């Protein structure tokens, strides 16, 4: 959000200390939901390609570079993985310090359910085995988050680790929003 606010005004850029949530207004008090996210990337042979993430199919997983201060417990892991639950945009007006005019700006974001990397000594590129991930408990503060679509590297393929079983044997999850009724205890990451 801070990067967006710096880009939408030409006055002195806001910093973390002087951004007030009351300074951000949603035009017509609306959020717009989308089903698809298209991610442009460069292939290994230097060609352009595109991944499509669809929130209501199995093609709904993304990967990002892990920030050093990431809430993910595996800070040494180079990537962070998430299931996209929603693709949104809002037209916002910034009325705080450095505001230039009342023109609305389009702000896009993703709602993500994060995977947690399982630390095992025999995974990764050097071991020639796929990384293992799992969902943290829904009650954890860092289970869900919002992501700028420009921070997404690629879509990724998450494969259930069938030998570990399902989280909810009865097929009834805890949250319709999290879509956890069909979750497995662990997954492999095909990147």
C-alpha cells in the first residue's frame, strides 16, 4: 500500500509514521472481485509467457520471493507460497499528507491463504526432492494476507501428499472463505 501511495501523488511521499487509515477512501465504498489473475513472466529461453490463476479451480496457487522479515517460519527458504482466495481491485482516493487532488486510483490486491514450508533435511534443489508445504492453523495471525499482484513471480503447482491424508476426513471444513474442506495435511510444490 505504501508503494502505491507514493506513486499516486507527486507531493512529499508518505512514510509509515504519517499514514492514517482514515486518509484512504474507497470510491463509492466498493471493492470489485475478479475470478482471474494473469501473470506475465519471462521464460528460461527469454520468451514472454503468461500464467493464469483462477480462484475457483486447482490453478489458484502462486509463489513469491520470501522477504527476510516474512512471517513464514522458514526464513532461509527463498520462496513463499500461497493459495489465492480472491482477486480484487478498488478505486481509492488518498486524502492524507502529500495529497495532490481527489482523483481516484485503481488499487489491485490478492487475498491469499499462505502455505508454511515444512523443514525437512531431504528436500530442495540439492537433495533433488520437491519442497513440502502445509497450511498453518486458520487461527494463526499469519495464515492469511494481502498481496500486491506485481510481487507475484509465477503460478505454481501444488500437489497433495496423499500418503499423509486429508485434514478433514468428513469433508467439512472450518471456513467457507478459506476453502479448507478439501485440504490435505501436506503438499509438494512443483515450481
